[in-house]
């Protein structure tokens, strides 16, 4: 069975049928858990279109860090999503780091990201 964390970061959608069924059934419970996230939690997103950007900003305003995997978006949706989130981060004095191809860590102002030279 495929690891959902690895699938998230690699954008791998080749999951077996049992995994897809379980993921579909657990979607509501997962969304409820995301809504209950608290300050300091990291929220993961893999949007299917650029309409999800408002939710990203809501989490940033609430003091939560987010990781956005935009590998599945069309090029124009990728651009719209990044522009919107970057604008929000500018206003909120947050930061954005590209941690992989089309994968971004976004943090609010009070979260410090420590980078090791030559390793990031």
C-alpha cells in the first residue's frame, strides 16, 4: 500500500483501490481535523483548482503554517494561486519557501524557519 505522505510530496496518485476507497470515506473526518488545527500546526493542501486559496489565507491569518502542493494545477492556476498567497503573505508579513518542485511552505510572521546553508 502506498504511503499517503510520500504520495502528497511526490504528487503520486497511483494508489491501490482499497486505499482510494478508504481515503474517500475518511475525507470528511480529515476535513474536520483540518478545521480544528491549532496554532503551531502545519496544514497540508493539494488543491485541485485555484479556488482554494482563500482557505490557505484563513489558516495563515489564524497563525498556522501551510504546505501547498500545486503539482496537479494547470499552469495558469499555479500562477494565480502563488500570486494570491504571496500577496497575503506580504500583508501578513509571512514567508514562503519552495521545498520541492511546486511544493511550498508558507508561514505566518511569528514562525521562524531556520535554514542550513547548502542543505536547503
